[in-house]
C-alpha cells in the first residue's frame, strides 16, 4: 500500500542537540511538507518542497533545516537553534498537480519530539 | 486565503447526528471546502470535500449553501470512535499547503 512513513514515532532530545526526523513516501508525489502542531492548536507549516533538490521556508522555519535529495524522502532536522522544539511533527505529501482538490494530499502518522 | 471559523468544541451522544458548521465569508470563486479528522497523536485524515450544494460519502455529508459563505459537516449516528478534532479548510496556501485552524473538538459520550 502507498503511504507516508514517519520515524521515529517518539523522540527525545537533550538541550543543544540536533535531531533528524525521517519522512518517506512511496506515492510518487512531487510535493512534500513539514508541519508542526502544538497542543490544542492547528498545524503550522515549517518547510515545503515542490521538487527534488528544491525547498522553501514556511511560516516557522527558524531553527529547522531540510533536504530533498530524493523524491521519496524529505528529512527534517531540528537544530539547537530551535528554542522550543517540543511538539508533534507531521509530514505530508501531495501530487502538486491539482490546484484545489486535495485527494492526493496525505499525512504521515507523526513524530512526537520532547526535549529532556 | 479565506479564513475559517468553527466552534472550539461540541459534545454529543452515541447514535446522534452531529452537525459542525464552518464560516468562511471570504471564500474565493475557485476554492474548495475540505474537512479533515484528526485523532490524538495521528495525522489528519481526509473526510470529505465539496464545492457547492451537497456531497455525501460513506462517512459524512457536506452541505454548502448557494452563497458558499459557510458549510456544514454532518456525521450520522456518531459512535465513541468519532471523538476527534475536525478541521474545516478552504482553498490552499500560496505554497500549495493546507492551512489549518484550531478545529472543532468533538466528544462523543456513551
């Protein structure tokens, strides 16, 4: 079955450490996204990529970095510059070709990051 | 991008029909209306999408009046497993991303 796989499901980070969250999709989607969700809040866009080797900052990119070396992979690194990284992180992908309909927009199951 | 307004929370009992209304006064001509469901510690899941009038699938119905300034998600005969947060989305952001508000937290009681 096609889908998006995020790993790990739970991640603990010490102060000052960088950590990388994995996101892999086998849907052959061009576009991939990273969102952050805080308790009781909606999702906020961190980074997005419409094509391999290209990515753009979203609304809250500070303290995060990404790469898109392969179409199916879009890892997110939470750096030590991110002062409040404890949150639920969601990866999504989209066919990117349909401007309005969202049938091709799929989310992963998320990674919960906690700073200890 | 059209902003959406929906109730913060709703309570219901098993077997009842639940209607969640979303207001989107500034909806653009080419914007679709989409609803997502999210369970705790999971990614959002697509429920239904529509442009105008009524759309029905095996999970829910979506009612959209002629002026398209609001929409109502209808869940027939809810069960405890329908307890979740429901998001109303209109259109997409400039990056093709979906823009989520805080959603409506639906609690279904026995």
